[in-house]
């Protein structure tokens, strides 16, 4: 049998070739891992950009609403007496007769009152128009109109308002 002798130079070349091949394999695996991470980060970046755009649209909408609402200046009534005197005057101006005025339970910070009026139908319509034009915070929450004789009607209005001093129930 013949013995094969390997030259140290060939051995060194083979080891160097194996080391370079192994290093190349490791670098390729790291490159693929980095590509995957870059793709994931691009996806996250797109999602964050979309969320940022949506947030920007919401902020723009809120600023627009704030601008619109800044022009609306509804004042609350000082107290229940101020509300009652306002209603009495409004009802008289439009030729209606006031009946019962009854406070109605409302949420905290608000005050509601039920007012019965009798009179001309057009007087009731004018009263409702005046309520709509009022600069103070006043809203018709409910309205019931019953016909009487001729053009006379009986109306029951439930009005809600904001009040600085809300009376105790």
C-alpha cells in the first residue's frame, strides 16, 4: 500500500477554503435575516405613517370644529327666576296665555321646565321661532300641540337649558 502524503501547503489551502466557505454561509444567512428585518420595519413604518395621517386628519377636524364652535356663544341663564321671567315676557309678546310651569328632572348642570300655553296657533309658531333665535342656551326638548276651537291651540313645551345656579330638585 502506498501512503499518500499531503503537503502542508495543500492542507493550509483546503482549510482556508473551508473557512472562507463557512464565513460566506454565515454572511449569507445574516444577509437574509437582515432583509427580513428590513421588510418588517418597512411594514411597521407604513402602518405608522397611515396612523399618523389618520391622527392628522382627526386633529384637523377637531380644529375646524373648534373654529366653528368658537363663533357660537350661548349664554346660560343665571338662575330659575331669570328663566321664568324670560318665558313670561316671551309668551306675552306673542299673545299667548301661560298656564302651568313645572320643573322637570334633568341631568346634572341642566335645568328643564314644562310650560303650558294657550292661544293663537301663529303666536305659538312665532314663540317657537323666537326660542330658536335666542342667544341663551335654550332647547325645545318636547312639544305637544292640541287643537281647541278655531285657530286656538293648547301647547305644552318642555324646554331644557344650561343654568349657572341650578336649583335643588
